[in-house]
């Protein structure tokens, strides 16, 4: 999980291979390798983080 970034693009040959992310604080964009993407629509953001770096 990556906090403070949004997915602005994705690509690959026949399946997802990479995502383009934009950092909210700086506007910096980076390309990262990806096998899949989970989209949570309507979920409320939580600022509370449990052990292991996973947001609750």
C-alpha cells in the first residue's frame, strides 16, 4: 500500500505490467512495476496505521 500518491496511468502488453503514480505532496511522477491493482470505491480513508505498515 502506498499512501500519498494517486494512480494516473497504467500499461502493459495484454495485462497490467506498470503503473504511473503521482505523489500528492510534490507532484513527482514515477513508474512502478505492478501485477495487479485493487480499487476501493466509496471507502473512507483512515489515518490510523496498524503494525506492519498496513492502514486499517
